[in-house]
C-alpha cells in the first residue's frame, strides 16, 4: 500500500467504518493497530506530534562528567 498522510488514513478508516466494516478488518486492510482505528473513529483530526526536547549542541554536552580524583590524598 502506498504511503498516505495520517489525515487521509483517518478519513479512509472512518469511511470504511461507516460503511459497516469491522474494526478487525480495518486493522488488516490498513496495517494499523486497533488503537489507531479507535482514534480515527472517535476523532476527526489526528493528534499533533509530540515535541521532543532540544538536543545538545555537541556529542559530549549534556553528559555527566566523572568526578576528578582527589589530589594529595593517599589511598
């Protein structure tokens, strides 16, 4: 099946559900989970994507540094 937008997918799922197709059949037809089918049937618009936290600028930034060994202290 070609890649379609989530809005088009939700519209197609609602159309098939209104036509009498069972949720299990819709799952198989569009290769989605039952949760996606329920969300499409219950809501006209899909949920907006989650905002991810900003990534650190450099690979080492954001990591905790190991504490420096104490100087002058003998074990």
